[in-house]
């Protein structure tokens, strides 16, 4: 199995950091229960050292459960009931935090609550969690109003500023808990580049699967649809195709395998495409979301080695273009993205891309992506105001690939 060489991410600019505010304790929105802690290995939780309203840092505790409880108290949130049993490390940290912070706490909006739920679930399951980059601010950056797999609107998992509860232990009023972070590579940890926001149903369907198993489920779903039956785990063929594509982005693949795949889903914000040929594939496709795409595509073509390859590239692009614009140019970016994803389901588009990709090796694709990014061909794309190329050794830093995503 080839290892990741680079990663390309199409990143939105980060939102402003949350402001400090004093508020009473309230219970975190439900969604991640604490399981039997004694049976689960502990995830390595490194204290962040961030200062609280009272000027206190994280306690000097090696127990990640204690730190989780402390962070709940820091943000004025109550951990799930299963974590409040006497002697539970989360309960101990929460009580210590309440004593330290009182009612002067940091804002505990929905992204903070999602961050704490994600950490609790990872810790309870013994899964690696990279805390340096995966923060509430990061989760706000990858948030989306629409699931990239089901294409259905996502309900917020908690209001950004919930009303103060009648008592410190009363839960806030919250909306539907529909949006959930998904590890695209289920054999890697909770880390930047490996997380995307999807619907709860899609997240449940993806649990424990590899990208190729998801792709196989798409084939099964298509066969079942012909017989009037539902697809595996409740997803249809197109949904499995999009899910398997997203999962493949975060999976180190042999170049020949990655070069043969259709781009059935465009990369969500901050997802890393760790296979260079898929980075090039996405970069080329996203040119169609930009005004003046013809000039930009010509510049991309000039980066390809050899006249024959450039000719094949032009044939590919002029096969993709009419299928993306079938029925007229889409009026919105969301519709354009859907058209592009669906165009990749056409056999002739894939066949002509495979002819292009087969003439490049991973190193060549990597070099073309780097040059395209340097020329600004990944910048200015709608919905992707900043692009980042991650070099070897950094692309999957913190992913815990060596331990298959398990905490040490």
C-alpha cells in the first residue's frame, strides 16, 4: 500500500475566534454517552493550556477523562449523565473545574458542544484524537448546511446561543442532532483533514467501513434498486458513490487505483486529498466553478508534459463541460457542484480522465498540483478561498495511521 505523499485542501478562511462571556452552567447537548471507562483504553489528551475566565490553565492531570470534565466546566456545560457517576474521571474533572471557574465561563456554543462530544466519544472508544488542530474553531470551519453525501439540509445540533436554563443542570433547548463529524478514513484518528460534517444517517452507515467497501455497497444498492429494494444501510447507489469518493480522499491508495476513480463528490472544506492524482482531478474540476475558467484551464494544460497528454486533457475537459452545463449553466454554486459530481458518473468522462491520469505517475501529479497552487489556480474558487498544499510527512500528521486510528 502506497503512503501519502502530499495533501491538497481547499480551505475557507477561518471565522473569528469566539469571544469570552460569562454564563451559567448548562448541560451539553446529548449525542455522545460515556461508556464503561474501565474497559476502554484512554486516548492521549494533551492539555491545551488555554486560559480560562479566571486565568486558570488545564490542571496537571495525565487522565484525559479528568481534562474532559475540566473543559466542560470551563465552558459552563454539564457532561452526559453517564459521566457523572461518583468516582468517574470526567465527574472529578468537572467538579474541580466548577470549583475553579464558578459561573465565570467561556462561551459554550454548538461548536464547543460538538467538540466535547467528539472528544468524549473518541476517548470512550479508545480512538486517537488530535487536539492541536481539531478545535471548536476548526469544527466551525468545516460546518456545512448540507450533507455532501445525501445532499439533504442539515439541522444544527444545538443553537449557537441557547437560552439560559432554569437550573444549572437543566439541558438547553436544542434543534435536531442531525449534523455529525465523520472520520473519512475509519482506520485513522480524529484529525484535521480526515473529518467532514455529514448527516447522522450517513455517519452511521459509514461506521467501520473502508472506502472500497463503501464503493461495493454502491454496486449492491444499484442492484437492489433494480428490484425495488432499499440500498445497504439505508443509502442509495449515488449516496454510496459520493461517500466512497470522500473516504478515498483520506485513504492512502496506490497511484494506479486512485487514478482510475471517478470524482463523484467534490472535497468539503478542509478535507485533505492525500493522493496527488485526486488532488489534480479536483483542481481541474473546480475550475468550472470559476469565471474565466477557459483561461485557467489553458494554464493548467500548459503544466502537463507533452503535446499528446495536453491533447488528451483537452478532450477530457470538453467532455466534462457539456455534461456539467446540461440544461444551462447552474444558477448557484451548490447546483454547479452537484452537476459536476453527477457528470463524473458518466462513463465517457471517466474513460477520458483515466487516459489522462494513466500518463502521469504520482510524483508528476504532485509536481503539477504544486505548480498550479503556486500560480494561484486553486485560489479564488467559490467556496474555496484559500488552498493549502501539505508536503510529505505533514499530510497525515496526527492521523495515527500506524495504529489504525487507535489511541496509544
